[in-house]
């Protein structure tokens, strides 16, 4: 959930900061897109498109014995009028073995009806989730004094009314700091979002986020981006903001794990072409 305080994030922080967690350094590796950043303004992926896609990935449809889509995962037809007042449950996670979508021959709406997921809640089938879409948008709504670097336009063009970074991440960092837990956040992306993200973290780390004034900590910002590239043999080369290059995986791992205490955030621009060729 995108709520603040986020239930899931709160549980994670409690688990990570409990006495049983020990004193080992905590390293949080996070993708950027669709993880901490709902939209990617540089690529034209608006918050509306992104949230539609995420909902379409948790709305499952049922396939019959011939593999044809027969309706929602709960057995109801797409045009069943009861779906308007009681939409089929969204399946966000499953710990069964095999997962429920495998055991019951289910498929994400997003995969079954590409590319309609981009406008999911406005499709004839997905309109039953429009209320959930607006609820989640409400949780992302910016409620404090405007801070341009921390905000995002809902449609990518109009006034900025949403959080750029999902608030759960900033809350997690603040709570871990209060617990005096040694940690580092590693942000990794293929996209063009790091310049906007860098400005947001600079504002957060200078105390400009109205929801997290205790985030005023220079170590919560990042001042440069490392570039990770892979050669045809699959060997990495990490170029640090200083220009130093690391080509040994152990050295790269050591750089991340031994980041100085005044550097809580590391940003890495990864090699999209390499991972695309490797089928991710």
C-alpha cells in the first residue's frame, strides 16, 4: 500500500531494527521505477499510466482449459453487475507453492490484454477498480506546503499535486536512523529518472519535506551517480562519481557494503542493453 505510515514498511522496519537483527549493516537494494518512484517524467510515464499498470498487474483473469480468457479469477464474468459494488479481489502477493496464479491458471490483466493496462480503470473490464485507483491516488496526494523537487504532476503536464517519491521510503530511512541502525540505500535504475530523484533526495536531506522534518541529514542525499556497464562476457565495470573504476565483483560488493557512514544513499545507473540481451 502507498499509505503513510505504510503497514508493510512499518513491519519491515520493526523486523530490521529488532534486537534479533544484530548489528550487521543493512543494505536496501531498490529498483526505482514502480518501486519508490511511481512515475518517470523523463520517459513520459505519468503517475496515471503507472498506477493503471500496477493495478492491471494485480487484477487476475481466469483461463479456461483451452487457455482462453473466461472472466475474472473469482469466476465472475467481466460484465457481472456485482463487480461494480464488489470488485474481484486484487492479488498483490502469494506465498503458496505453487503461487495461486499458477495453480489456478490465472493471468494478469496487464499481460492478457496488452497494451490496455496503461488505461486499465477506463476499460470496460477494469472500470470496476476506478474507486481503488482514486483511493491510491489520494494516498499519494501532497498535503503540505508545495516543494517542487518533491512533487509530481498526476498527468505529467498539469500542476504538481502528488509525491514524487513514495513516502514509505523516506519513513523507512528516518525510522532506521532513529533506531541507530547502520544502513545504506542502493538505488538502481535503467531509466532517466536519477536527476529528478537526486533533487528530491537533496530536498529531503535538507529538511524540506514537510512530512519528515527529521530527515534533515546530509547523509540522506547523494551527490553523484555511479555507472554500471557489462561487457559481452558478462563482466561488470562500475564507474564511481569520482571517476574511479571497479571491475572486480568483490570490489564492487565491498564498495557498497563499506559505504561511509556519511553516505546513506548510493545511486547506480545500470546497463539496460546488457539486461535486455540477457532477457533480464
